[in-house]
């Protein structure tokens, strides 16, 4: 993942957690793109299309970057909201 400050974060996670489409399988080349569920914690830049959001990947699935980090500043355009 590339955050709002253009820093690249690496995640190593089970396919069931990051494969939101069900397309990954035994013939998939890794590493490959995926999606990580997260919770929006704050919007420090305020609302708008260029908003920066503070998100945590600790909830709901306990996902961590390889260095253990779970809180990230991301662009609002990187987040897809889904109904729960």
C-alpha cells in the first residue's frame, strides 16, 4: 500500500483476508494486489475529495504491516466504503 505521504507499506497476509474478489488461487503469481479492510479513525484534513483519512487495519481483521504498524494516513480516494 502507498499511503498519503507516498510511503510504501508491505503486508504479508492470508489470501482469505486480502482477496476481496475470490480470484486468487494456486496459479496466482505473488506478490499480487489485494484489499485490506480497515476502520476510519479520523479525517484530520476535513471532508472533501482530497481528504486524508487516518485508518486502522487492526480492526476488523487484525492486519499489520510487516513492521507491525496498523495506523495509516491514506487518501480518501484509496478507501472504498462498504455496507456492514
